[in-house]
C-alpha cells in the first residue's frame, strides 16, 4: 500500500509504539505519586516536555500537553477570551480548521465580536489586511501556520508583528497542527504567544497534543481538577501519550534530511500529476508546505477517485479529512474560488516520514490511468 | 416485596385465523423466544390464546418490553407482577402498581379470572375484595364497573398475576407466517420503510443492494448493512445480497441514450433482484417507489420496470408523501442512517433530463446495445451474501 494521507494521520514510528507499550505495561505509575517508581516517571515527563519545548524554541514551562490539536485550539481561543476581561473582539482567518473556526463561532454566539480575515488567492493571509482589523479591543488573533487543505504557508513572523504594531496587548495564536516539524518554526517568534501542535500528524500517538503558551500570556484553563501541569491542564498525565509524542519529536528531528526528502517527492509528484490534461494545482508550489499537494481534476468526483485508487493500493485524501463525511464543497475551496467542476475533483496528497521516491512513479502512473478511465463516466 | 414479572402478550389478528391459528401462534412463540433468548430463566407459554412470558427479573422488565414491542404479531403487552396466591399480596401488588403507574384518581374496576379452581374465592369475590382493598389504600379513586377509566386485572393460575396497563406494541403478523419477499434496498429513506411495512405483515425479508464501487463508496455499503441490521431488529434475521453493479452501470452509461439511463438501470435491477428472489424462494419483490417522487417513478416508468419481471412487485409506500415516509422511518429507527451523505448507485449516473414518459419500443431498442442476459447472469453469480441477525 502507498499511503499518501499523512495530513489525516500517520503511522506511528516503531520507537513511539515501543515507548507507549513500555509506559502501559511496565512504567504505569502515576507520575505525581510519591514512590520512587513514580519519581522516575516524573523525570521522564520533564524530559519529554524539554524535548517538545526545544522543538519550538520555548522554555519547558511554556509547554502544556493536551488531548490533541482540537483541545489546544479550544484552550487558546476559549481560555484567552475568558481571561481577556473587557476586551471582547477576536480575529481568525477564513481558512482555519474547524477546531478554530467553529470555536470562534461559538464565542460569537456567546456575544463576542468576531472578524474573519479573508485569504488571498494563494491561500495565505495578508499582514496588512489583518492589521486593518485589529483594534484596541482585540483580545486574540488566531491564524493557522499551514493550511490543511492546500498547504499554503502563512508568514507568522510578519503577521504577528503586524498585529502587535497596532495592539501590543493582543494575543497571537497559531494552529500549527499541519506545520509542526514539517516547517521550520519561525526563528523570529517573539510575537507568537500561543501555538497548537498535535502528535499523530508527526508519527506519534493519537489523542495527544500540546499548546505552547508564552510566559506571561493570560489564559484560563479549559479543565479543572487535580491541578496538574501548573493548574493549566488538570487530569492525570497521559504518560504513554506524552512520552510517545516526545519519542516522535526526537526521531523526526534526528532525520536531518526529512524536509528536503518530502519536498523532493512532492515536486516529483506535482510534475507528473500536473502533466495530466485538465488538472489544476491548488495553491502554489513556491513557498508551500513540503508535505501537502492539492490537485484538482476536471470532471472527476474526488470521492470516486479516492475509492478507485484505494482499490489499486493507493490511499489519498480529499478536502479536509476531518469532515470527509460531508459532501459539501469545503469552506476553503469556496474561499479560493476554485471553479465548481474542478472543486468536486480536488484531492489532497500528503507525505510523511515513511514515503519514498520509489512511490512516485507507480502513484503517478496509476493516478493518470484512473483519472482517464473515470473521466469516461463524467457526471451529467 | 419479592416478586418476578410476567408479560402478558396480546395478539392481534391471529384471532381471526380459524383453523390455522395454532400455526400462527407457534410461529409467534418461536419469534418471542428468539427475541428474548438473551434473558436468563424466562419461559414462554400459551394459555387460552394469550401468551405468557414468565420469570422476568424486575431489572430486566423494561428491556424485555422494549424488545417485545418490536415483534410483529403482538398487539399489546401487559407487564404483570407475579405473586403468591394470597389475597393480601395480590392487593398489595395492585396498589403498588397503580401508584407506580401514576393512577391515583378517576374511576376503575377490577377484573378477576380464576383459572385455578382450587382457589377458595370465585372470580367476582376476588374482584370485589381487591377493589375494596384498593379503595381503602387510594381513597381518591372511584369504582365504576360500567365505564371505568382504568382496569386492574387479576388472574389466579399457578400463581397470581396482577396488571394495570397495556403497552401498545407494533401489531402486524408474526414473521414467517406469510412467505418471503426480496426488498430492493438502496441507501435512501424509502426502501427500508417499504421493507418494514411488508415484513410487518409476517413476510420474511431478503435485501438486495446494488453496489457500484468506485462510483459509490465502501461507506455506502456499510450504510446498507446498517439499514439491514435495523430491519433485522424487527425480523430476527436478514440476508443481504450485494450485487456488483459497476460493469452494468458503466456499460449503460457508455452505450445507451442519456435520457434512458435511469429507466434501463432500474430494469436491470429488477431482473437481477428477481433472479435472486427466485433462488431464495421469494414470492414477490418489494421496492420503495412512490408515484411521481422521481423521474423513474412515473406511471410509465413503473410500467417499464414491471415489464421485465413476472413476480408481483409490492410497493407499500406507493401512495405516500415523502413526509409520511420520513415519519415512519423516524419511528422505526432507519431515518438517521438513511440520511448519511454517502451516494448510492441510483444517483451516480443520473442524466440531466431523464425520460419521464419512456416509450417501450425506445427502451427496448436502447437495451439491444447490451447483452442483457449475460450481464444479469454474471452479476447474480458474483453477488455477495451477508447474513445479519438481530442485535
């Protein structure tokens, strides 16, 4: 099987599975308990937190482990607005993942003022247009790092600087779930206050993520209870998840040529696929994420192509995998004004650490054959 | 107070069946036992055309009632309490049950039946004494033997049984008493309802679904399996036949005139379904068609599809509006699954302007582009069978 849906989820690294197994069967002690077996787990926890914090150029105490990207995003939005007092305005982009978008709509329902900044034709947010929306009442801006449907990359350094230039008090959050470790975290991140990441997109366990919260950022917790993680995220530490995530971060960071490798695969695939007649690249190659390739085929139903490819051993994604149960054209496709006969045939190829150059040729060949075959049965 | 529950099952139309009654009753008892096979220690017997389900633990009563409400052939259910044959215990049970059912005002009467003739009191005496005991415990009730609002039933048999209310059940005839039919099951709202309606008349159901992978997805198939399982909750078991339909649909698309696609597709479905139905000893086909709902469901469309089969075609929702069908789908529990957004093969190749009044000579001419018999035989031969049982 050739698996090209890594933005939906990834196969875990063997080292991750081994770490999780060991935590479940051998080191199952509650890291907060007083006995020595537990103490060892606390050490492992601190080490894992350091691993993740280093990957984000952050201090260890600025990392809070969560149940995944969705919880991290919810904490960032709900927690920031709850702590913002009189300021009741927030801004998100039109291309946000539902974990941000729908949470922002919930806030709007509760009486907060929401502005949605549109995205440009290339799928990115313009710093100038964003800055225009910021006011003295703006408590939070949330702009995703990499778009999950087309791989467009936002310039977080420029966007956060533009926001802070208008209102230095505004908290800048970014959903980094699709970017984490597949894009360099911005060297200039002094204006980024919060950043959400997820473990299962980087070959770690599902149900595991983290939220970076810069020191001094005011945010209220989502969950109350035992007061773990400095009262920011109560609940017994999910040690299999946390150590599994750290193991994935470790292994991916050790692979020096990982980003260059997937970039090369993406370029080779794009070249072959775009040679198929009546095919459109979604977004741009230049400056887009190295692992996401969006392609639209005219007169094809993405679902049918996905089915047909699976029959031949190739798994691809379409639209946003999280909402693949809905047959509507996605919000992002609408925003990008992709023509209707192409939008229905938009697929997403996303790469991970297990993909190789050897997969390019059979993938391209089988996709071309399948597209040509299916086009004979165009919907009327 | 220590007691177990009994459910008294009241049958509907079986009463009308004359000489065949024992057959209908045996079948119903078999279906009830099947439905309750996971409940430990219960026994099912029949006495004077009432079916008794004995020894239900109080904690299981609601679950047992829910299960029996889905058995076709049952008209109503009376949850009864089983106590020793002692007038004090009987009265206590009656008072407690009235209170639990919230019956503390209005009029009532007690009906007593003494099947155990060794019991010292006769039926009218039992009724009078229990009635008096109830009145003294719940003085806000009044007795009215002519037109009571509530009736308390007391039966004295090997034990005494007390019940105060009837729970309506689904009605119909016991599954297995009226033959077998093959339901053309799509993923939509109508066909599961049609299958339910025919099954309710005691007909065993097989389902036939047409699967056009990759034009329809694995999830569409899952959906049809789920719908069959929901129907099996009522019928006990269902065999689902999944017909590979891709080749036929693609050929029709490539070779036949656009306007005819739908009608020719429907005719293939009917031919294939009939072959499977004959093999399964079915007496009829069932579809979820309703006049005028979509282009193929016009009078001429239905005629053109009926023309290719000899078996009778039952269309129980033929005269119903969409809303009426949806209401039944909600009631029987298929609606939520039916509206899942996975395309089924009926809509994959819908032409822009389908023929609503197809003329037979044109349909037949269009079909001559295809080797109909060979395609039908091949599809039947490659059909996958999935057996589903309740639960």
